[in-house]
């Protein structure tokens, strides 16, 4: 029962994170800027996550070097990944953006081998080939529907996210992932508030619809997936949770087709299958 519940919770998390691209498209259509969307996303998610951890007695503020590293990971690493993801949505469908971003687990393995002395096996090399082939198939299979700028932007985001994961592993090996998340969220929020204010792009949603989309991003696309992932992780372990999480880009692809009427090409499905196969091979 514990395994089923744990798997179900991680599936809920994957689908929740998979909604980000959908709500991001809707937010852009509502006229909200990227700094506005992400400022409210992280501010609201911070309140929810800190409230949840506080209520459970699991709130452990970082201090000293760990605090500096944690805030740096949020203000620079996670903030950059989020910004690049939402920029990518301006060039590609939500489904394609989700698939390309999900190359990051394979990149993590390569970076871990280079900087954490983790061995590269034949399985790792094969997984990398599958992921690269998948992105190549998506990019080349439907050149009229894929903007190479979007692919490059999101691949850069995947690389930065992989770097974020490797740095956090190395620098904060003893810090609980929930505690790290609690510090990453407000740091990212401050980054977007500062950037948005400095560039004149920060605004407050003015309609019920735009507020609804922002709340959906913060709650359904951020806080709920965080809660359910950690709850599932404690039941089924990191490896199984990582594999189950590969449902995320598939969820984005399906939701994009259902909600936004985005086209789903055969090459997109095949390319996505190659990317996810590479991820499962790495995590398995």
C-alpha cells in the first residue's frame, strides 16, 4: 500500500510540474510578463512551503556558508532555469519545451562524472546518445513547427539545472532537500522582483483570470508538486521517484494538446520517447 501511495504521490507531483508550461502559456496570453509570473510564483509558493514545513515542525533555517550557497542556488541557478523555461515557451509548444528540458537528468550524470568523480558506464553513454538523438529528432523532424532558438534556450536551462543539482550535491551534501527548497524559493522570488522592478516589467495582475493563472502556477504547478514529491519520496526512495517523475514531460505534452490544442507530431512522440528512455536508463 505504501508503494502504491508513494508512486501515486510522485505521479501527482509529475503532473503538477507538467502543468507549468500550460499555465505559462495562459499567463503570457493574459499579458503577464515573465518577471511578474515568476515573482508571484515563487512568492506565493514560499508562503505555502514555509507554512507547511512550519506546521509540521520541519522548518530548519540555514546559516553561515550553507545559507549563502542555498540562496545563491535559488537566486542564480533556479531563477535562471525558470526564466529560460518560460522564454522557451515563447518559441515552442508547452509539450516540446517540457521534453527538451527533461534532458537534464542525463546532463547531471555527465557533470557528476566530471566534477564528482562518479563513473561513466556504457549505460550512461547509451543514455546520453538516446537523449541527444531524441532532441535531434524533435528539432529536425518538424522544422516548421520547432524554433531552434527555443530548443537552444531550453537546453541551456537544462544544463543550468543540471549544474544546480550537481553543485547542491557537492556543496550541501548534509542539507535536507526540503530545507534547501525552502531557501531556494524566496531567493528566486527576490531575483525576479529585483529584475522586474529594474526593467519596469513587474506588475500586479489586474483581472480575476490573470490572478487565477498566477495562483494556479504557484499552487498547482509549484507548491502541490513539491509537497507530493517529498511525501512520495519518503515512501518509495529517490531512484524510483526519479523514474516515476519522467511522466512529467508526457503530461505536459498531453495537457498541451487537450488544453491549448497544440499539435502532437509523430516525431515529437518518438523524440520524447527517446529522451525519456535515456532518463529511465540513467535513473534505473
